[in-house]
C-alpha cells in the first residue's frame, strides 16, 4: 500500500513539476530603462508612450551593433497597453523589473487624472520596482528619451537618465524623487516634488523641481530654490554656495547640513521655526597682497555673508511657495502631523489656507570648518 | 506511547513559531494599520496576549491528565458526543484555513513569480508537497519545523538588514493616538495571525520533559508577537501609516523598495518569495496533520495518513471557490475567524475548566 502511494506521489509530482510555464531565456526579454508618457493630440488613444531599452547587441567587447539604446513609441490608452502593443512589434516582450525612470510630459503633468492613472498603474503592478525615479520633461517626454543617446554622459548598464538622477547625492540642484516617496508625500500633505529635465541640442540636464499639488502640476522652482528647499528639509548634502564678501565672490563648499523644526504655539496662533546648521569649507576667495590676517573676526564675517546669502535665498523660496503656489513642499504639515498630532487634528482641514499665512522663521547658522591650504 | 516518539521543548518552540507565522505576516501590517493607524502594534500585542489563556489552558490540561493524549482527555472530560461536535467544528476551521493558505499562496506566487503558470497547478503542487509531510507522525513534523525555524528568523533578520538604509523612524509618529473603540475589531483582525498554536494540543503528549513545555510554548508565542510587531514597525517606518494603508502585501512591497547603491542588491522579492513559500509550507503541514488526525479519531481508525490524500481534493476545490482575492479574505476569513475562535480558544479552556472540576471532585472522594 505504502509503496503504491509513494509511487503515485512521484508520478503526479513528476508530471506537475517538470517544465516551467514561465521559462523565458534572459536574452529573450527586453529590459526598459525608462518610460516616457505624453498626451497624444492627434487621432487615436490618449497617451503617447515612449520606451527606451538597451540594445544588448551593442554592449560588450564584441559588439555587433553600434546603436546602444533603442527608443520606441506608440499611441495607447495606458502605459501597459502601450507596452503590450510595442511587444507585438518588437522581437521580444518587455520585462519591467528593471525599469528605472518615468518621464512625464508637461501636458500629462498638468492633467491631474492622467498623472493619477499613470502612477496608479505603476504602483499597482507586481513586477515594477517601486523605486522608479520620477522626472518631469520641460516639454515632451519623447524628446527627452530620444535625446538621451546624444548626451555626453552615457551609462549603458544602468541607463543614462537614472545615473544622472542618482547623482543628487553630490548636488542640490535637484532632488530625485521615487514613486513611493511621491505618493507617500501626496498622501500626507497633498504636495510632492519631482525634478525637471530638459533636452538641449546635444545634452541633457536635470535641474530644479516641479511642484505637484493633488497630482497636478502647479509650478516650478529653479536650482537655487531647490537648494533652499533642500536646506530647509535637511536633506542637502553637498553644495557650492556663492556669496559676496568685501566685493569679491566667496565660494563655500557645504559638506553637511542639519535642519531642526520647531512649532511654537503662542496664544492660539502657531509659528514655525526652522534652524539650519551647515558646515563646510572655504573653497575660493581671493589672493590678497598683504600678509593675510589670521583673524577669527574675518571668518565670522565670512560666515555671516554666507548666512545672508542663504537666508535671502530661503526667504525668496518661502515667498514663492507660500504666496504663489500655496504648496507645502517643505513638509511642515508632515512635521506637525508627526510631532504635534493634536495641533494637526485642528488644522488639517484648513491646512491649504493656513500654510500661505503661516509665520515661518528661518535661522541659518553657517560654519566654516576648514579653509583650504592657504590663509 | 512508543519510546522513540519524543519531541524536545526546543522543537515545541520551533513548531509554534513556524506554524503560527504564515500568510498573515504578509498582510497583517496593512490590515491593522487601516484599523488603528500608527498604533497598530498595540492591537498586535493585545491579540497575542489574548492567546495566552488558551495556551496556558492547553498546557494545564496535560498536567491534569498526564500520559494521555488530547482525544482521550476530551472523551473523559466532555464525553464522546460533545467532543465530536467540537472536533467537527475544528475540522471546518482547519479545512477552511488550509484552503485560505493554499489560495493565498497561489495568488501571491502567481502574481510575483510565476505569471503564466495556472494557479490550479501552483495550488495542487503545493498541497501535494505538504500532504507528503502530513502523512508522517508529529515528531517528524516537529523536526521539520525545527529546521525551518532558523529560516524564519533568518528571513526576519534579512528583512531588517536590507530595509535598514531606508528606515525613517519618525514615520511611526504620532504614537498613542489610539481610539479605544476600534481596539476590539483590531484585535479580531490580528487574531487571525495567531491561529495555529492548536498544534500544541497534539504535540504536548509526546514531549520528553513536560515540566518545561509551558515555558517554551510561552516563549514561542512571545517570539511570534515580537516578530509580528517587528514586521509592523519595519513596514511602518518605511512607509508611514497613509501609504502603508495602500499596500496589500506591505512586507513584500518593502522588499521591493530595497535598492542598495552599487546595483548589487535590488529586486529581492523573488528571493523573499522563496523564503516565504517555505514559511507557509511550515504552517500548512501541521494543520494538515491535525486535520488527518481529527478525522481518524472521529471515524476511529488508527492511522491518520489514510485521510491525507482524500482531503486534498476538498482543500483544492474549496480554495478555488472564491471568485477573487477580496472574496478570499472575506468569505473564508470569516469562517476561519469564528470557527477558529471556538476550536482553539473556547474548546481548550472549557476542557480545562471541566477537567479541573472533575479531577478535584475525584480527589475529594
């Protein structure tokens, strides 16, 4: 009896577990780097989907083909329909596990429903990595993806766009944004950012940021505003800051930044205070003829000059965010929700009205720790 | 009882951890955060503590009647008919939870790993594999559990290490914004994640050193509570309560977020799935074994392994009945919650109380 049962087991398992429905050789997949989404103005479906993927035959020592990146486009009603549609035309199907970048066209970004549709598809999908970086094209996403092969920076393995976006650790000109983080921020305060990208004649540049409110594009910030924002959020790592001291440009290389938030309640009114502490090195000033003084006074004055620059920079940014866009991109709402839940409960509903009027005080404390080789 | 049928206390602990931790671990942070927000951990801990009386009762039953197994004790204490009613209710619960486990395993494996494989094939090969071990006796199952136990702990440690770079503990704030009124429902929800310790009813009679069994089974449930809370905090600190509420399988989603620099470690969900299938296997096998055992007692046969294969089509058909993944949790989940509560919480406690009164009476005489 036992023997027969065992034999039956082996027999059934052998039938069921041999072979694999899902077996696809790795060279029979296409691994897209990026997807671009645009609104289609011509006849047909709503979106123009552009997908870029590496040409495996052009990678490696014995490359047989020259063109390293393929870019294909189609008109479709959704990203996934577009990819299916393209799969019919291309030799192999797409596999989105290694998708890195989503480029949104400007028109898509202005359309709340379109942004919601596209992001929901990506976030719902089982395969796609949720660390997909989001970026907003200055005009059309298709132009950006077509422009990538012309860029002076080329990364075949991980994708040029992605490698550029990842560089935000060494700059504050832009702050890269992942899909998860974008939606997460949106859930809390209804405001999220993503960097902008522009394709010029022979190069591609990532810069600044685009402000989204309730999944619709409301405005832009430039590189300097992005720096101010990064300082306020305490996520700025390295940055070069130019300010003027004694009529000469003073370059300060920031190596670290800490920002502390504080909510001050004064008889019913709330005030917000942000303390920013930066430290860094004196990068460039001017060669002086006379024997340079070794005074700490001068250093303190230099620090003061840097602080003033940053302060005015931050104030301009706050003005822009509070008055023009009315968008809490700094994450003040999130801070209040986390650390002052009782206050948040009261103001949550009217946060959109409260934020533009909120009294935000910013104190910058810049420290020059080192001054290079010369005095 | 034969001499070589012995289980050590370490194995009891392992058996508890590996049986209780199963499919619930993937969805628990989400369902609990929807109910309690950031304070979901309170619900998780309370849900676990709710199990303590029944675990203690199970252990005490076997101290009242040493050297007897659960069915004999049940017959002495409750009488044959009442015991059988309880057992049939347990059967409903066990078969429903096996179907739920298989269906969930099938759905999730299909979604994350095997896209074009029919779900029927995934389910049936999973049940077949489990039925192989379920045919063996309890000490073999506990040895298997003892080997899978380090894998579970390893999985948790692995999860902590890979998610560490992205953890932002301030996401767990604000804490203690608890709405007491929602607590009972949250405990009900977390209750499901603690089902499975009824394996104690069937394994304690075979333990070598019975004095320490209570301690090791309490350590076992303690570990489970700890692991559940830990997973809750890992997912919460990664996502925050709003976004966590969106994720159906937050534990897997968190692993998908892993993106360590250098492109060395990323897209780990395949690996995590492989671990997880083993974990689910370890929680399905004891339940399958118990089902066979109960059936063999109701029909009064000696060998439980006769019933394992005939159960397979029942589990299989039941697991494919719900139309979609939402129905799976609502229909099967409800059956399991109610019948499970009766058979793992109420039944042991009743047996203990009645047994305690009866033995006292006999002592007085």
